[in-house]
């Protein structure tokens, strides 16, 4: 069994230091140790197996052997030579504790231990394989950047630095997870972000007490205000250009090592309907597309519930010719409209999940073929009516327009079907009012979720329902601090 009591400080004895690391890790096969003598001094390089660049490691050893091949050295001489040799690594860290040594090893850095020297030297020599920068899978656009975040956090940091060449860009590294010790990075623009908002985000993340943090979703819950909130008020993006735009609006970004998605705090409802293509298109076309997205959101949420409510309780609202067609199609089905809608939407969610989880080569084929076969057979067998298939198809297509809101849309859709089939339009009206109240009560960092619509801020409406031209946007640099109700607390107390 490994010894869990790791000494706090590095000692001058190389043997004691190596034994402490071996005992703590249980002499793990993942621990790569190379011992040698340079200039009469025993040294050792320690790193994770497969995580160190072999060529850089060999260059370091070769340089030390050449330097002290015909002369003796002191431990301080070797440490000074390595620290001054900028060709060995991009970054060097002097470490005095085992805790920091293990942290640097986990990051893929090489550790140099010198007998007689109580300081370890960490060198950035990452050699582990990772996925290269690729195109976004979810936030696809026509004319914007084709780069997406990847898993290593320092690669993602470089993507941001390449786009924002300003001395106001700030990045702060922290770690969380008592077992995983995952690194995360707070990103903000000093001249745009509110210091109180930054401090609130920092304190919330410091209070995370989890054993493992494997992706950004683990932290998202802790960044959200307390209480039940239907809509997400912490955003996420896989696009570096999107995060850069949000930083310029005074938001705080959170990058998590091992995850290709960045978190955005705070996040507003209107941002679910904005894309980078909006700013590459003419204002009139971008405005039209945004209005279509709002309409699609309404159809995805309301259409099935309204169809069930009107067909069950309010037939007088339907023109007679259309009513006769609906009745003729539905009279042969054995189920009520509500049961029919619930069953077919349940099957739709199953097919969607199957298409999402299966390999891409067959996932799309399974979802499309499943929808065609099941829909055609169900209509032919008289289990569901043709109008219901049309309603579900329109609902599904509309939900694809706003993929960021899939989770609340799916929940609201089922909820409104049940309410519409039980209480009619009156129940749907009350349910919509309750959802609106819930959304209006949401705040994150003191910024209302429905800003700038509620509370109304006319000066900030130029980039919500409509997208004004670039000249107007350049003259009106709106940040989240300008929105009504923006008053971030100075401590981590959720009073929203």
C-alpha cells in the first residue's frame, strides 16, 4: 500500500526524495525515473511515463554531460546551469514542496532532483498526445473562425492570447478536485470585467469540494445561483472567438483542463439566439435570422401543447374545414391527443438520444430511418394521426434552431402537453406565466437573466432582437455592468 503521508518539503538527500515519491505513488509503473551522475553529483529526472517529450529530455541530459564531462560541479552549479539554459524548456519552476512536485508531474512537466540541493526544478516538456485543433462540432458557422477549443488548457489559453493581443488580458490558474487536481483558468479583461464579479466567481470556485473534476460541467453547477432555475444562466462555448467577444462585454471565462468547452459568467437568455455569423452578415439579414430563432423557440415549446389543448377543449377556435380534417385523421386512433403526443414525443427523444450516442457513421442513419419507419408504420396501423406526425416534425425541426436550449425545451414540451391535455389553454397560460416569472427572477453576478428586455434597457437593445450595424455597435460598447440590476455582491452569498 502506498504511504499517504508524503513529506512536506524536499530534502537535500536525493535518495530520500526518490524513496518518498516511490512510496507515495506505490512504486507506480507510471513513474519514470532516470538516475545519473553529472560532474560528480547524483541527479535524477522524474516524470510521468509517456508524458515527457523524449527528445527534449535527451537534449537536457546531453547538455549536462557535455558541460561537466571533464570538471566537477556543485549541486548549486547544476541548478544554476539548468535554470539559465532557456533552450531546455519554455518554462522553469523552482519547487520546494512535494505537493508542488506532484502537481507539476501531473501537468506533464519534467522534475529534476539534485543530491545536496533542497529545491526541485520543473521544466515544461510535454510529450503526451492530445487531439489537435479542429472545427467546432456544435457551434458551426459559415464565415467565422473554424478553430475550436481542444483538451489541453494551455493550448486553449494560447488560442485566446492569439486573438486578444492586449495587456489587459488576464489569466489566473487554480486547481480543484482533491484527487484529480484539475487545473482551471479564470480569464477576463481588466478594463471590462467588474472586479466584484470576478471575486464572486473566484470565491465560488474556491469552495468547490469534489474529489474529481473531469470537465467543465462539474464546475457549472457551483457557478449558478441557488434555487431551481429552468434555463441555464452559465453559458458554455467551444469557440475561442465567441469567448473573446464575451470577455470584451465584461464577462468572466473559465477554462478547465481536459475539456474543450469554456464557461461564461454571466449568461443571458438573449445570447442563446446569437451566433458569430450574425456579425458577418448584413444587419437586416442577421435581424431576420434572430427573429426566426425566437419564433422557432416558441414553436418548439408551445406547438404540441397548443395542439393538444385546442383539439381537446377548444375546437371552436379551429376553422371548420381544418377541424374536419383533424377529426377524420384522429377518429381512427385508439388514444387521446394527450397520450398520443406524449408517446410520439417520447419515441422522438429515444431516437434523438440513439443518434447522439451511436458512432457518427451510423447515428444519423439510425435516427432518420427510425423516424421514417416508425412514423410510417404508426400512421398506417392507425396508432397515431397524420396531423400529430406533422406537429412533431415541426417541433423537432424548430428545436434544432436553438440547440443550446434543448434541455429546458424538452422539459417544457412534455409539461405543456400534460397541462394542455388536462386544463386546456388556461393551464398553458398559467404555465407560461410561471416560466416567465422563474426566468425573470434569475440573476447571476447581479445581472438579470432577461436583461436587457426585463428590466428594460433601451440603450442595450441594439444587439438582442435586432442586430444594428457595426458602426452603431462600435459607438456603443455595452458591457454587463451597464445593464440594469447589475450589482455583483462582494462575497460569495447567493441572494438572488
